[in-house]
């Protein structure tokens, strides 16, 4: 019985570790003119608002998944389908993507017309946090 209980505890701890999501910070340059709302950020990353240039994360990682499912209510397949339709009709292109949090922070810090999202642990003083997604 002790072995069974110990096995259940180990499985529960392991599953719990995989379900923890990183806190995502939506960032912009300190010199950005305005601070967009979460709805405006969704429109920027869906190509509906051109006031700022969205900088995306490369690939599909936990930070990107949390950002898109929370801010735009789209999962990976829905997002791919959305952009496929816009690209096919010539109505839009997805945001440029960079590999990793550090690259996104560096790009946003160097261009006041950009906005991005990163793991909140990757935020530096070089950028301004608009809001975080727990």
C-alpha cells in the first residue's frame, strides 16, 4: 500500500510540474506613444491594428500558447488557419517572429513602434511592461 501511495504522489507531482504555466509579460518600448489595452494588443497580433508592429515568438512554445489563448482566444491550429486565410487572400501577413525571449526584448527595446510578449522572468529595464498574463 505504501508503494502505491508513493507512486500516486510522484505522478501527481510530475503532472503538476507540467501544468505550471509561465507568467507572460506584454512589453513595449519606453518611448511608445500609447499603452494599448489587451483588446488592442489582440488586434495588433491579428493584423487588424497597424498602430504598432507585433513581434512574435518563433515556433509554438508555452509562452506563445499562453499569450495567444489568453489574448486572442485562438489555439495553434486556429491561429494557423486564420493566417492562412489572410495570406491566401492577400489581406495580411503574420507578425515577424524571433527566436526566444531575449531576442524579443532586444527588438522591442530598440524600436519604439514594436510590441512583444515574453516570459515575465525575461523582462529587463530596457522595456516597459504593459500588463502580465498570469
